[in-house]
């Protein structure tokens, strides 16, 4: 067993582990992450590898994850708090970061202090195909993750126990078997928001999670519903009860997603896999 520093974050319910990228051999990152995510270990929904100096985040399966991006913003703010003698409590922290799966840098703005922050991500949008599959289904191919959006009234999720079979059938039906990451997002309108139920499969780590929050799924749904519209704002209620806010500018050049991030734990993880 070898020691490895880690931190665990809660962006809206989508619990995320971060490990230092330079501490783990590249060939071992997906395997170590899959081990650490288990309930018998650190019990989280996803994991990523970070380089603070380079402002870079690589998810364990190479996928794109917006909630992890928000959490990385909070981590960078915490790092700045710890290392600046002239730190002013409550100040706004900003950073440009690179994240796996996304082709352009993302601008993060973070306010708050240990252990809760509010983080906003300004996301430059490349052309993103949106395919109407009929019967209340859309396929949105974001860089780094593809999402099937399923209007719940027309496409009910009958049982969480059948999640693995459901995902397998959806990936096969829509020829998504080779995608690095696939999300199935059931959604419905509620009083003042849209309510999501996200199921996410990551091929590299072979993980399937009925997530408590999904940032990229929230973005995908906003893009699908905002097609051809002027500036749009959406409130998206996650299974955790947290609200993610997404706004789209009129020219569709960028989107903004914002939510709360909380630090859960940090310390040492004892891994059975090779650590540099």
C-alpha cells in the first residue's frame, strides 16, 4: 500500500475526488480512480487528476465534467487562501483552466471561503450538434461527453435497479459504444425549474453512476431547449436538491454555469496501485 494525497469535494451533490496528476503513473490512473471511488474506499461519484501550477484538470476517464471544473475552481481558491499572506477574506478568485475533453480554456470565478464557495464557469462553446431523435429525445454531443436527453413524461425511467441494462441498451441503440463518456438525462419541468435525473457511464473506468448532480448534462439540456432563442437562463434542480444555474448568450458563443461547492475532506489515501 502506498500513500497518496487527496481531497474530496461536493459540487451540488456530484462528489469528486482529486489526486495530484504527477503522483500517479498515467497507466494506473483509471484503475486507481475506480478503486478509490468505491464505497469501501473514499466513496465518491467521480475522480480527476490535477496540476495546480498549470491550472489543469484531467478526469480519470478523459471525459469532460463541469461539476469537477467548478470544484477545481474552489480548490484553486483554497490554495490561494493558504499561500497568500495578504489574503482578503471574501475576495473573488479567478482562474483560467484547461480540463479534459474541452477544446478551450474555461474561465472560473469563485467567491467564499473554506469550506464553501460559489463558483461560476464561463464556457466558450464550439459548434455543438443537437440531434432530435423524436419522442422527446435529443442527442447532444458535447466535447468529452455525449448526452441523451429524455423527456421524462414520454420516456419514463421505471426503475433505478435496471440502470445498467438501460444504459447498455441506449448506448447500443444510438451507436455510442465507443464514446469516452455517455450520459442519459431524464428531465421534467417543475414549478420554477427543470428537474434532472442523470445516469453517467465512463468507459475508461467502467463506472456507471446515477449521479446526484450533472453539470454537463445541465448544460446539454439548456442548449437543447434554448435552440434559436435569444439569451436564455435556466434553473436546473439536481437529484441532490441543489440548483445549477445555466445562462446562454444570444450568439451562442459561450455559456455560464454556476453552483455551490463544498470541501468534504482532505488527507492521505492508501492505494494498492503504483504511485510515483
